[in-house]
C-alpha cells in the first residue's frame, strides 16, 4: 500500500509518502489511521483532528469507513484554504 501525506501532515510525519504492507487487522481507512497513530508521536500529531482530514483511496475522496486493500494508494489531506 502506498500512503501519501500533504501539507502540514507531511511536515508532522516527516515524509510525503511511504509504502507499507497492510496489517491483517486493517480493513478501513479508519483502521489504517488507528494503526498509523500507534506507530509514533509524529503520526498522532498529524491525525489529532481526524474529523477535518480528508482521505482519498485510488484518487477518489472517501469516508473513513471505506475499505482498503494492500494494492490501494491512500492520500491524506488536511483542510485547505484559498485566497
């Protein structure tokens, strides 16, 4: 699975992308976030306000209850403002 992080999420995690083997007990985007948060404080800080973060699976925005598989590309976006 490829995971992409954008904007301040990338800064907090310290990486713009990573490739992982999906753990067997991770079935949804929400499960993935829970697993990532367990990997370290930097992930916990990035996902502190989970309710404002958007997720995309294979370049389509999804809700956090959306299923994921090892072949997916997951992207996480913080809220953005324009001007």
